[in-house]
């Protein structure tokens, strides 16, 4: 993988998720870049699996969808790379095994896919409560909210039922942020309102059109690699980072590589572990970001879906635990990616049993959002450039691909490189800086 050796300054980028790989791509126009990745592939949560027994059918197991309105940098990046996208479906269903209640929000028929719910007073009340809750959230002024209020406190203060929480609000938050039902109650209200308002999720109509990448999400990774703009190392577990005398030393397997600048595009906790002698600000800020691990299975076992096929949706929250220490979510990949096959494929997160006919299994790590992380996000800007070190990652925002690339764009611009589509500052910013 050749690079331009005439470039004077060298940059090490740690982590090849959307933040690291996009930063590497753009920084390589001005710097000599080396990207370090501990996995055996580039892309982080961009992970496409091919089903060999089904004509190498590509199915995404991590990053799947985006939309143009709420993912402006990501959308422009895909356009810039000339990546083909297609329209997706983002329907949502809940199946509570314990109470035997199932529904989907696609239409009135799926809302009452179980006819018995026409006579379920709690369920009927929940339908009206959803409408009241959405209207209240749309009226609530973000600037007037105490940053320390949780979603549970907001629901208590406004008299919403436990039934609504357990059958609608908590499953929604849990599904979007890969959060268990206990931690969901502690979710920061301001983050929830910001995200739902910006994504028009409080509207029953006129929501953004979601899209997926034709041929799998890793198509953009392949395109970036094909340009040979930077060097990269796979299966490389960086052991230690030493910063001294305006130099960055990357230590791996007792070998030392020296750089002028460092971009850490890992999770916050990993970044803190890598740096030898972190500054007080780095310790105080990065230590506030906590992560949870979730196991994902790609399979074709329909028992991981709602019992009534009429209820089947793209996102299916399965509530089947007597305690709420975990959550189960099944993506119906045929519906999300318009798969050209007669067989149904699913990706299930944290199933209570291992699905039958499993083709792939992996572990993803997601940021856990609480009041501490919400407060710490606004302080991340203080870390940028100190000791020639820059930080980026989805934890800088809502935890999604757009947040990752926006944090990378901030770093790239700080290092003096222009982003082609960012000619003005009039751009939807999802970060707190």
C-alpha cells in the first residue's frame, strides 16, 4: 500500500471505525497516515457477512441504515465516494412474552395484530398515552430542561403509566441505544428529546426516508481501501502510547514507531488505557464514558421474532426476561436490506438462547449514556490538540455513525484539512462543541 513519502508530517490513527477510517482518508491528502486496527478487518461496527450457501448474499450485522437529513456528513461522504444507496424500512414492533402482548406501529391493522387488544383497557389507554407523550415531548423546550433530569423522572412528573413505559418507551430507547431496561430509566431526558426531535420520531407522518448501502455497508470500506491513500495494519493491538517532546511513540510488540500527531478513534475507555501518563483532563473526562457489550447473532431462526407474522417489523423488541438486566432485539434483515432471497434472515442482539441456524456471531460494544456522559461530552473539546493528540468517536454524540464522522471532521479540520462538502459552517451539528 504505497503512500507519498514526500509528506512531511506523520499521523498515527488508532481504530478503523467510521471515525478512524474517515479521518485517515481525508488527512492523507496532507499527511503521511498510518491506521492501526486490532481486528482482522477495517470498519469497526461496519461489518458485512456473506452467506456462502445463498450465493454469497451480503448481510450487515452492525451499521445498517442512515438518512440524509440526520446523517448529513455520512450522506455526503457516501456521495463523495459514489456509493449506491437504496430505500429501507424502519418499522418497529414489540413482543412481550410475559404478558403475551404484541404490536407493530406500521398501521392500524398491525397495531391490533392481536384482536384481543381491542378489549384490553391497558393497551387502549397506552395508545392514547403514546399520542399524549409525543405531543408533550414536541412542546417541551430543550433549553428549559434541567440537564440532570432522567426520562423516568419526566414520565413520573407527567403521570405516565408503567404499562406505557414497559411496552413502548423503554423498548424504543433500549432498541436505539442498545441499553438494558434498568439503565433505560436513567437515560438523560435532554439526549432523548434532542435525538427524537431531530429525527422526527415524535411525528406519526413525514419521517425521514431511511437508506442502506447496496451490497452491504462495507462497500464504502472497500472503496476507501481501493484508493491506497494511507497505510494500515490489521491484527495490531497497540500496547502503549508515549507522548514526549512533541512526538508520539506507538509501541506494539516491542517495536516503536514515531509520529508527529495522534488521532485516537477508539472507545473512550480504550483511549484512556492506551495513553501512558494521561493528562488530568483526559483522566477526568474520558473515565466518565462507560460501555456495555452486546452479543449479535446472524441466523434464520423465526422463533426470535414476534409469534404473529403480521407483527413482524424491521426492528423487533422481544421482552422475554423475568428480570430486566438485558434486552433482546431482532432485526429482520430481509425487510431492512430488501434481500433478494426467499429465506428469512435475522440479526438478534442478546437472545435468551442461541438461535438455531446461526451463521455468524460477534460482540459489539456500545456507549452507555447517563447524566455523567451527557455532561462530559461538552468537555471533550478541551482535549483536542493537547500534546498533539486528538480524539474522535461516536461517543462524542448520540453514539451513531454520523456522530463518529462528525467528530472526525472536527479533528480533520483542526489539522488543517478541508472537507469538500463543508464549505460553510451552516451544517447540522450533532455534537456538543
